[in-house]
């Protein structure tokens, strides 16, 4: 049971890192559906860097760096060029899938470094994830920076008139989002499953993306959702532990996505908009052109 | 003032993306397996056959080659054939899907290919559609469960279960907890057959040592899913107290978990220590290697001699190929860190293995190399009541004796109809 919980939390921390970055992205009004691709890049290049240098720190830095660069690229397409954000994000995903397979193949196999230590059998990254949740919540809710981010995600014209530089703030958001996704990938590739194989994430970026909508753009709800998704993920592997014979593990595996679809349906309903209308960043997914 | 709304269309797109993700979570990769070869002491010089005709062997690999155990071994086979015969050249294509099998094949034929291989069934089968169009070309495909053939469309697979049987003997000797774990892909004839070889070895080893051994099999649902393979390996260790782990799936994650957990790992398909250095003999107790060149050589010979090829090839340890340097290698063999036979047992594991098991490994290997003994002939097949229901062929009831000891199952039955686990395994949900 303890092992089950610990492994659930390890999955949850990776969802949390990537989800927090995407949450900040979206609060700034930019949707990045290319999380999976950025995570693949962060995991692959971080893995290669750590393997070559024998240094975990360099691996994580490379993962974050490549994530930031891809976030910047997404920003260039979606903010400067104003292209459709979904198309740009999909492009990053497909690019990440193909390119990391090409780059990583010669490095197929285990990392070969001594494992990073745990704290009371729990990953140190889990505690970092909790800290990041608090920091992101604080910055978004209690600081002027957070207000600026939320402003450009809600009403960019008003923010612009108020003197804010919408493009610059959105760029910072997408770079931060990319960096966090790259870091999440690096945590996967260097800590959670330190064996390089092509396309090894198998949808974890999409789980993190789903999590942001599930959380209704609240960092604490996002963390709760990450833990829930982590538990469901583990449950999908061992359903006989709690619900023997109830449903196939392949059904359990889809539950996080089904739950997210239900949340999406809920928050797009008129009732929800009337009652909880503030949940969705108003300008999310829409390119902003200065008038 | 303009108000922005997250457009409904965008929700639709996101829902579609999530559905894609559901698909990603549920879908699978394809085949898996095989291994590189290796060196035995050079026994005889390479037979230099006078060969006038120029032959081109073409292999379509379903995956990339570099760093892979399946396509890597096929690629090595092509290179070894070309190295041995100066008049045979080897060409290939990588990452070939079923939709591109035929276009690539025609391209390869235009480049002079006389033999065209698909190294997995799902993408090799389309070759039969052009077999009549190119009667002068020999086409071939690995078998997963289908046995369709044509006079120039060959189906083949190596008897890996023989090496797996020997691995099972070693695994039975090494387990202290009495629990052996298998991270497996999904129930299919190929997987069931391979697991059966391993199971018989474990049961024989346990009987010889008078040990109680349980084999736990947990399916990933896919040949390749690194994250789930890792989690299942951890589950087997944490919850089922497994101290010897093997896999019938494709990623390196179970090996990494075994290393991390300090338990024994039994490899498959290739000598991952000697070939790729993915681990050491401190973790890998034993592994095996597959030499596809034994099969490809038969095709080359039939082409050179102008004879029609055998349409189903299922060679085992009795069949050999002589490399250009004179090394003789069997179709499959236990192999670890570049060593074969009992030498392949990890030096760290060897002291823990009773001598009678080492002797039995040696004896059975020699018998199989001489074609005098086979685990599938020697043993009865008692159904575990689990497996894969095939069309018109349900899984036999638990305890049913499907084949008595001493009877040799047909090649066709082994390759396409072996649909039940043998008694002695525990299939986990």
C-alpha cells in the first residue's frame, strides 16, 4: 500500500510540474497543447546531457533550457505571428516526437548513474512540486506580477491601455511554461524512469494538459488533481488491489481523461459560466493584436 | 470593449486532443524481440562457396535499427550475410509501416533486391500481395500468429523457446523468495509460446531442487510502454516479492528496475550486456541471443541454387551459420557478456546455482544442439486455463492435457495455435 502511494505521488509530481507551467501559460492567455513534445525534449536532451557529463544538475538545466526555448518558439508563433495556438502547439508535439526519436535513439538504454536519493522514501521532487504550487499560487494571486499575468489573460486590450506590455508578459508566461514542461520531462527521464526509449512519455503531457482544465486554473486544485490522477494511474495498473473484478485496467487508465472531458463540458455550460464565469481566462487561445 | 471568450470550437479541439490521448494510452506498439549474436570459439574456417550470381538481400525494418534489440539483430544478420558472401549485398529501409511495406519493397526491387524481408508480421504480411507480381523475388516475413505462405512468400521464426527453457532452469535456481516475475506484452501465440519455454525450464529446475516456485505474469497490454513496464516491474517486486525478473516486452525499463532493486534479471532476445552494455552481469544472470542469419542464409542458398525456398522456417539450436571469421553460431543460444553456453551464466550468479542445475543446462543445451531433445516434445502440455481464445479454438480448461509428454507438436500448431498458458504460472489481472 505504501509503495502504491509513493509511486502515485511520483507520477503526481511530474503532472504538477508540467501542469503548473501550462497553468501560468493559460492564465496569460496562451494555450500550449504541445506539452508532450516539450516534455519529450526535456527528457531526451536532459537524459543525454546527464549521461554524457555524468552530472544530474547539467541534465536538469538542459531539460529546463530546451523547454524554455521551445516555449519561446511557441510564443513567437502564437504571440508575434499570431498563428492559431492549437496548430502551433500541435506542431511542437509532432516535432518533439520525431526529433527526440532521431536524437535519442543512439542513447537507448539505462542512464547508468547512481539513483538520486529519496527523503523518507519519497522523491525530493515531490516536495519541490508542493513548494512550486504554493509559489505559483502566491505569485498569481497575491502579487502585482500575478495581476499583470491574469490581466493579459483576461482582457489584453484593457491591460495594454493600462500600460502593460501584453506581448512581453505573454512571452514570459510561455517561456516559464516551457521551462516547467522541460523540467517535468527531465524529472521523468532522470529520476522517474531513467531509461531512454523513443516516445517514452506515452501521453503524460496530455494528462498534464488535461489537468489544467480539470483544475479550473487554480494551482491548489491542480495539485489535488495531480494526486488524484497519480492515484488513478497506479490504480489502472493494479485495479485488483482495491476493486477486484470491477473493471478492466484499460478502463481505469482512461478515467483521468474522461473526468477531464466531463469538467470541460461542465465549464463550457451556460450554467457554469453564469455561476462561476471567472474560471476560464477570457482571452485564452485568442491571439492579441495591438490596436 | 472587446470581450474574449474561449471559443466553443476550442473546447471541441481539446476534447479531440484528449481522445487522442486516450488512444495513446490505450494503443500499442508492435513486435518486439530478438537479439544480436555472438562469438563462439572459431571452430572451422568459413566455407567459401563459389557463387557467381550477385544477390541482394533487402530487409524492411519496422523500427529504427540503432539501439534496438529486434531490428538491430536483423540488421546485424544482414551485415553478417554480406560479410560472408562477397557476392551478396545487403540493403534496408527503417521504420516501415504496413502502408509503406509494398512501396518500399518495389523500390528495393528496383534497386536490385532478390530477397525482401519484413521483420515483423504486421508490416511483413503485405509482401504476399506482390509475391505473384515478382515471382523471381523471394519475400519473407516474421511470424506472429499468421501462417499464410506462397511459393515465394516465406514465413519464419527461430525456436527461441529452447533458449528460454535453459534460462528458466537458471531462474528457478536463483530465486530465494520462490517468486519469479514476468513483465509481459499481451497474450498472443508468440508470447504464450515463449513463456511456455521459460515456464518448463523453471518447473524442471524447481523439481530438481525440490523448491516451491511461482511464476507471476503481468501484462502491459503492449509490446512497448516504458512507463507501464516500469510500474509493473515495481509491482511484481513490491507486492509479489519477486527476486528474479524477466520480460516479454520491449523497453529497457524492467531491466533498470531490476538493477535499482538489486534483484536478478533474466534477459531475452539479445546479449544486452555484451552488445549494448545496458547493464552488467551483477544484474543480468543470463540472457539469450538470436541469429536471424541462420534463416536468411537458407533463403540466399535457395536463391543461388535456383531452388524454391522452404515456405515455413522454424530452426532451433540444431541449425547453425558460420560467420565470415569461421565462428559457428546456432540460431539461438544462451549468451551473456559475450559468452555462450554455461559460461554465459553471470559469474556472480554461478556460485548460487547448484551444480546439478549447471550440469542440466549444459546437458540440455548440447542435446538441443544435436537435435536430440526438445522441451516441447519432452513435456506434456497441461493447460493453466488462461491464454488467448482463437477463432474456433477456446482456451483449454485448467488441468487439461493438450499434448502428452514425448509427442512432438507440429510446427504449424506451435506457430499459430498455441493459445494457452502452461500450468504453473499465475496470470495477474
